[in-house]
C-alpha cells in the first residue's frame, strides 16, 4: 500500500481490494483539468487561488468480506482570495476495470474568504468511468459558521504542471444580514 506518481494520472494510490492490488486514482489529480459536473447553480461571488496539499494514509476502511477502501488524509493550505487551511478525509475504491474508480470525502475549510473569517464543510464526489473523470465539490448546506454563516456554492480544482488551483463559486449573505 502506498502513494506513487504515474504520468498524467499525477497521483495514484494502490490498495488491497480483496481482488489483488488495484490502482485507485486520486480523482482531483486526474488530467490537468477536472471541472464539476452538476446542475447549473447561480453564484454571484468567486474566489480563486492556489493551494498546497500534504497527504498521508490512514488505516484502511473495512467494507466487509475482506474488502477494504483506501482511507487518506489531506492537509491543505489555501492562498489567494481564500486564505485558509483544511483537513480532508477521503475513502477511495477501485475496480478490476482499468480506469474505473470512485472516492468520497469531507473537508473542513477554516480561514478567511474575501476578508470574512469562519469555516465551512465541502463534500467531494469523484468518479472515474473507464478513464472519464467527473468531480463535484459542494459546500455542505448550513455548514458555514462565523462570518461565513449562510455560505453555499461549489469548488473546482485544476491541476496544471503539478500546481493546484481552486475556483470557489459561492453565495454569501451580506455581513449585516440576519442569520437564517
């Protein structure tokens, strides 16, 4: 079990899956450009910047019948219009079919967004279907706290030449608006 670099897949985790070692792609790193696939959400604000990622393996998650899912922790540091840190816990599985895998994750983001300090949660849903990747990162409804109470939206991740970039499209009530 471990993390390895593999060409355009950038990062790939190998885990024991009950059917031998199955490569499971860390989906935010697939290709150079993975955009969210979701219904149109109208957001009136946007934040962009870079982030750094440190990853570590956690104990595998028992899925029953001797099958495990990979469990990973990512610590991120955001720079730009979102100055924040986050902790991500991800579960990932692969299949016997090359290029097919999936992951889910929960991320707690804490910091300052355009000068407003607080925190919120993101939910990740990544799927790779025979090499075709889709990734959806959504702000968990009503998870915002502090000056980020009421935030909603989505995040896109782009990886270009090994650098990680984010685009956060969001809505946030005015600072003087009453809390929901």
